[in-house]
């Protein structure tokens, strides 16, 4: 049997794989059933429940938005605390905007909060909360340096 760390990294990897092409139906497997999932999305909006996020992906694909590649550039760093875990990483998503012919590399940060619960009480690791934000490095990291 694989370790908690290996299982969490498999969920993270699978979640990233479903981002490419916005595979909405396959994305569902990485989040809890019901309305318990909560996300602060890269687009600036908040989503409640996996079906709310599914709706975003379906409609994004309809207007021609796509993610053509996604990868971690720093991390992921995973900390496990019993039946909960925290994953942090930095990455790049290649975003294809509606009407464009080439993807734009978009650096981002992600924080993923995991619980060993699939939303039905089964002991399976799922992403229960996620915060994703664009990395805006216009300000110097240490203020004046």
C-alpha cells in the first residue's frame, strides 16, 4: 500500500493532468462529492462545491479557453497531519485565451488543502480547498532590495 504522501502526490498529479484540455468530467474524481469543496480560482472568483467548478470548466471550454500545459516549478511541498494535509507549490499554466492561437505561460502559486475523506465519509484523499493566484512579481521581494 502506498504512503499518504504518495497518495496525495497522485491526486495532485491527476488533478494537474485533467487541467490540460479542461477535462471537466475527469476533474470530479480529485475533489469531494457534495458542496464541501471551496476554491479561490486563478480567475479571481470563488467556487463552492465541485459541481460549481465543473460548470466553470464546461463553460470555459465553450468559449475557447484552455490550459495546454501545467507544471510545478517549485515543489510541491506536502505536510501531512493525520487525516489532513497541506500542499504548496509554484507552477506555470500555459493558458490559451479565447480567440488566440498561442498559449501564454502564466506563473501561479497554489495551496491545496487535503482531507482523507471523499465527501461520503470514505477514507480517500481529496482536495477540499484550493487557493490559486497569479504570481505578480512587480514589487521587489524585500521592499527596497
